[in-house]
C-alpha cells in the first residue's frame, strides 16, 4: 500500500487541505488513484496548485467511481476547457455536490 493509498484508507480523515502545495498532474494522478478506494474523505481542497488538463482528467476518472466525496475545490490551477469538460462528464454520474474549478 502506498502512502497515498494509506492516507485515503484512514477512516477518520474526512477533510484534506492541499491548497498551495505545487501539486502537478503527477500528484493529481496519485490522488486520483487513492480517491478510487476512498471510504471516508468527503472534502478535498486542491486550490492554487499546478494541476492541468491531464490531472483533471485523472481526477475525473476517479470521480466516476468514488461514492463518498461531496466537495472538491480546484480553482486557481491550470485546468483548461478540456479538463473542465472531463470533470463535467464525471459529475453526471457522481454525487459530488460542490466542485469549484473556476473562482
């Protein structure tokens, strides 16, 4: 189990604040993999990082299978139209009620 997967498997962690941490698409991919097995985390703040369309696409894939997350903050990243569209498609089948991509 990787550190990222361990972090998301902790049953008491419900909020994760990673804003302003210079997270790139690679970091978003690791988070997305962990989100697929998340059982408790309901809120993630990824504001003001360096996540682009590729990272947004990875997060969108995770949102398609994640049933727990309700809020995802992504504004002040480098997500363009393609990444935003991928996230919008994922939200059609997900219960996330609050996603902030643009401020």
